[in-house]
DNA sequence: GGTCGCAATATTGCATACAATCTGGGCGAG
DNA sequence: CTCGCCCAGATTGTATGCAATATTGCGACC
C-alpha cells in the first residue's frame, strides 16, 4: 500500500504555513490519516516517501514520526522504519481499561466547572454527531468516529487538567484506531445517543451520574468490538498486512 | 548554571554501548539528572553543550530532548531552546490530581495480580527505602525521592497495564520534580512508612483499602509541599532563572 | 530440486553544513 | 542621560551526505 493519498497531498498544499512547526503539522496530518484509517495498520511510513509528500527533509519527518511513536499510533523499529500501529486485542483492552479508570474522574471534575458556553459547544458537537450518524457511507463513518472522540476530548478540556487532557488525547486516538480495526460494522455507535444523556447529567450538576453513564458508554463501545484472541504469534501479524 | 556535572560525564564514559539507541540513553541520563535535581528547573539544555558532554551530534540530542518534552520534564521553545521544566503550583496540583485519579485504580488492579515474587520485590524495595530514610545528607534525600517513586512504579507494573504504567512513569517523574521544587525539607516523606501499610493491604488482598491508603498517601505528599500562589506572571519565571 | 550463502539494493542512523532566528551590546539621536 | 535602532555573535531549524544495517535476489553447492 502506498501512501500517495490525494487527501494527504492536498492538505500539504497550503505551504503558506507561517513559521510554525512543520513537524507538528505533519504529525497532525498523519495522525488524522491513521485515525481515519486512510492509512491501514501495519503500513510502512518511509521517511523518504513521507518527506516527498510533504516536501520536507527526512529530519522533519523523523520528528513527526517520533511524536506519533510516543502517542502509540506508530511503532518504530530500529533500522527498519516506522509503521502504523497494529494494536493487539490485549492492547485494545488496556486502552479501554485506562479509559474506564480515567474518564469518570474527568466527568466529575467537568460537572463542577461546566459553563454556559461549554454547554453551547457541547450542543453544537451533538448536532454534528447526529448529522453524521444519519449520513451514509464510509466517509461519514470516519467522521463519526472522530466526532465521537471529540466529545470525550471536549469533556476532558472542560475538566481543566491539561495532563489528563493529554492522556485522553492519546487514549481517544488509540481508541479510534482500535475501533477501526476491531469494530463490528453492525451495531456501531449505539442506537440512542449516550453522549446526550451524559451531557444532561452534567447540566444537572450530577457528576456522579455522568461518571456512571460514561463507564456504561465505554463498556458499550468495547462490547461492540470483536476482540477474540487471534492469539497473534508474532509472525501472524506479518501475514495480516 | 553549567551542566558540566561530573556525574553526567562519568555516566557517559561507557561508550561501549552496543548498537542501542543512544538518544534514549541520553534521555534517561538527563531525566535522572532532572529528577535528582542535579539539573535545576529552568536550566537551559543547549543542544551543542549536551552533545559535547555525551559525545554525540546535535541530532541525537534533539531526539532526546523531544522525548523529555513529551514527558513534560523539559519545555522546548521554538528558536530558543530547551529548558528543564519549571512547573507552576497549578501544574503541581494537576500532577497530584491526576495521581489521585489513576493510582487507586492501579492499586485495585495490582491487588488481584500480586504474586509471591512481586511481594519479595516490594520487600527489597521497602528495605532500601528505610535505609535511605535513616541516612543523612542531600544525596540520600535524592535517592530517597527516587526510591519512593520506584515503589509506585512497581505497583503500576504489577497492575499489568502498560499504558497506565507509562502514564505513571510520567507522573512520578514530574512529582519528583515538583517535590524537589516545592518540598518543605521539614516533615519530608512522612514519619511512619505508608508504603508498608499499602503493601500490607495488598498482601491481604484488600485492594479497596490499598486504594484508600494510596490516596491518603498522595494527600500527605502534596500537603508537605508549599504551593502558595506566587501567582506567576509569566515574566516572573524569567526572573527565577 | 532445494537450501544456504553472498552480494546488490534500499532504508535508516548519524554527523555536518548552511540558513533562519533570537539575543545582547554599542552607537547615535533626542 | 535615556531610549531606540542596528549589527554581530550565538543558537536553533533544516537539508543533505555518508556510514551502518536490514532486505532481497541470484548463484553455487549439496
């Protein structure tokens, strides 16, 4: 699989980026592509190729890839290169275990800090989710997964702890990857909108209830996955791509 | 402050490191130096200087510094360089808030997975802590802070979730930095050994009690800090170094 | 015919060179 | 004497070149 994806080159085209950090820009574009599954797990991210696509040297690409490796979205092997992460079922479970541990606390913190403007932002977010839910097509599914993640990130940003927010960024990104990998296309993203219920609890100032709804929500997301043990012998993973 | 610390150059001397990753080696040495407060917060980490000390090019130094920036131990400013992090009281609070959220869950998970060999490792760890606690001198204090952190990391590794373990590595490292910055030399590191109590609860299989003791323990650590608001106007931080 | 070994190729690891940007001091005008 | 501008030095950002390592295809030997 080549990564000569028109969407990538297109996003690259605005070279008028100010003196900003180009490595971080490339990191963001690659992350979007990974989370959207435009880049399949296991895909090799050649430094030279990525550099050509974004019209930068390998130096900058390496910085971007290192950043993604820290987030767990890319696996870097010495003298072999960087590959889009291919999380095992075990890793997937750990992602959701981590979220079940962290997100309730975030919900409780957010409940006590919710401002009217936050609520407005949430409402806009929920409308966007509904719109995407109704839409058909793989492209809408991608956007839906992403929007669903944004809800959780919004919650984390309201909680006001930048460390936890960053942890959640990583967990949400990895969740998207896992969902894309193991999600049953079937009952994807729960019939009735659990996000709305969570927001309702937050508005009522009931952080405890919001926390509980959040755990249930995470359970539903994980339950929709097919994490049966293809108890991957390491060589199997090679066959998978 | 220059970083020409003999302990750094000494650690550098074994250049016989196999084909391993030199950037990660440098990162580890720098992290140790930061956590031990051999490198004071705000100290500039010049790429050229670090490179000279470790006898590598700026390329690998940059990789190491980027890694530390991800962990929050180093703050990197574009076109200005990298500096040892100087966490504000607010950041310090967030570190401990995060620990209060995450560590109880880790304790519960660890309680159900504790093996006899784990217990033995814990005992060795506690003995080492006691030894350092009795010892005098700044050097012992450093080692004690570090050993105290190792206890928590050991707990996290037993919990068996590598993602949470990595989060804890970051939180413990930042905690050490915060303690070094804001710790009252006075009642430092609690009179009676709370770690031992936590271990006892774990051995008894009482994860809930271990979790509660852990929260109390974290509260004690934070209570020993002096986080009074020098409500840092950003310009103040410049004055501090 | 199959397997092992070796060489050619490609890719990463690292160092260095050059360009861009920031910092600090000196000089001149007000 | 003070304020502001400008230039020189220093430091980071980026590109490129070379060395080291892994991969792949071919050929020889069993």
